[in-house]
C-alpha cells in the first residue's frame, strides 16, 4: 500500500435554481404531483423546438467564475444519444466538445487547489421509481437544468474528496445558484478512482463509482475501493476498468457494467438550437454578483475576530448567519459573546422553527441588546433565552419584553437576601450535606432560589451569598 498513490476524480451534477426548465417553460417545482410539469418539448414529441433559458447561462457563468474557469464564449449544444426509460427523447441535450468553463480550480480547506477540468450545461433526465415487481416513471425532472462540474484526477485521498465536496457545496450555496439538497437530488456525485506506483506519470486503470447519496457515502465507497484495488494489485493482478455501484446495505462496491458495455453516445451538434456568443458585458455583470466566497470569509474572520476556528466554521457555514453576525457586532462589538449566543441559543431556536432562517425577524440591533444585557448581568441565561424566543420571529422590542415579562435579573444582595434566608431555613438537610463536603448540594439550593424568584435571580450572586451565609 505504501508505495501506491491514490488518484481520484469527481463528477458533480447540480440542479440550478430556475423557475422553469432549461429548454421549455415547464415549472421546476420539486413538490408538484408526478408528471404534472411536462409538455411536448421536455417529453420529446416529434417536431417540437427547444428554447434556451437564459437564466441557466447566467447561473452557469457564475459557477464558472467562482471556480476560476476560463470561459468558452462560443456556445453550442450537442445531443448525447442513448436509450433509457427515463429519457423520453432518447437523447440528452448537453455540451461536449466546448464546455462553458474549463481549466479552473477550487481551493479546499487544507489550502490545496483542486483543478477543475470542465463545467458544462445540460438537461436532467426523468426519475424512475422502482417497486417490487414494477417501476414508475416521473417526467417532472426531465429537462431540469443541470450543471456538471468535473474535477481533474487531482484528489489524493477519500478524505480529500470529502473536503472537496463540502467546499464545493458551500460555494454553490454561497453564490446562490443551487440549494444543493442531496435528498431532493439537486446535488449528485460520481467518482473515479485508480491507484498507481508513487512517482509514476501514467494513471492506473480507473474504476467509476456510482449510487452514493451522501458525501459520507462517497468517502466510504472510495475507502472501500482503495482497499479492494490495493489487494488486487498486491496479488500481481490487474484492476478491471468497470463501473461499480456502492451498496449502502452491505457497505461494499459491486460491479454494474464493464468496459465492454461502454456506451457510444454518438454526440453531434443539436440542430434545433442556434449557436450564440456570450458577451464580455454579460460575463462582467455576472462576475459582479459574486460576493465574498466561503474560504475568503473564513480567512478574514480568523484574522479579524478572536474566535476559535470551530466556531468560525459554524458561522460561515450559512452565509446568512455570517452576515447577521457582522451586523450585530456593529451594535455590540464583542465578537466572542455575540458568536456564543448565535451558535448556541439562537441556532437551537432556529432549528425549532418550521421555516428556519427565513422565519427569523429579529433585527441585529435587537439581538445585540440580548447579548449585551446577558453579558452585563441585566438578564440571566434563562431570561435572555426567553426574550430571544419572544422576539426571534416578531422583532418585538427587547426592553418592552423585559418590562412586560418582568425578566430583569435580580443581582442586588439586598433584594436576594430574603430569598437566601428562606431557602437556608427550609432546607436543613441539603445544608448539612454541603457542610459534610457534598459540593453538589449548593447547586440544589441555588435551584431553589431560582424557583422561588421565577428564574430572575442572578445564579452566581445567589451562589456566593449562600456559601457565605452557610459557612458563617
Ligand atoms: Zn416542458
């Protein structure tokens, strides 16, 4: 194994966010009932003419630019012919000889620039749903715009493939071209993997891997395949060029087809669509819409804010959250405290909202007050979380909520004294235990104070007072 080098290339298909399909006006809505978003064009009736959806070009250009690709401005489509039940036309309109983008790269977290071979536009096929002894077909997906992103065989471990996929997904979400939801099939990945002697210039025989539905699945399938090929090579045998499927039940790859059944796709230029040129103005205007990319943002955050890397990774994992974070610190410039509240209580509450971030109404200014009041002791943890829950989807003023709900934390020793004495006189057993060395009993007593003050006491002040009174 030690003298072998792993060589991996990845092919990612992503559905881009358009209202309508790539060559007709049918909706791309994923929720629609089966076979309701179809028309003669996407079902390939004879004599119909496709019309190219310009939005697909803009989104594809955005991907190319974000991946540092050179753009081929002369655009034409080709037919990729094959027969399969989910493809009603018996050909797929795609780009072959002249992909929209070429020779780009994606920088991944470890700083490596994985080179991108090509980025091209094409249409998706329909979806087959296999039942026990019959299959169903849904043509809603037929003609949905797809962008295929093919890396060079430039990835050297299953973990690096996993990092590449996560970096690519985050990038695509950041630039707003796709929701990258693997469950809905809007991001799919195939891999090819081969081994060669370290230092060899020629690639080994590659095996193509399909049917991996998660990034972890891709990593596991590659791990398995590397081990399998190592054993084959160490026995002095040859790896067979074939396509293998990842079996998610047995956690192994199984042969799907060998090279002898390889397709000849008979590519030829699509005669029903005209060639056209992409203008420099269009490329320029699309480039301007690309904001700071995830990796740049991460580096800037690391430099600018005194927050640990793990927290920065969470903040930048949603562009919305990173932006909100920077808005809040305009009002309350304590990044560490703001980040704690965003990653902790805020994300926890967002996860319980049906619509996630899109349901959040609280303004940065209002949020900053919660963090400030908590940090300065006006609100305790419980009170601050309650205020947040009342304002998160309403943006109701924080001061108004605190006054109405009487949530101001009681930190004054004079105000707390009565409660402390009450708790001490009514819990002799806990006090005895504490004096005998059971430290936990003090927290029970603090809990009692929180209970009778309805959560308003400052727990730290209450704890200090209890300790002092008991030891007297
Ligand atoms: Zn259609």
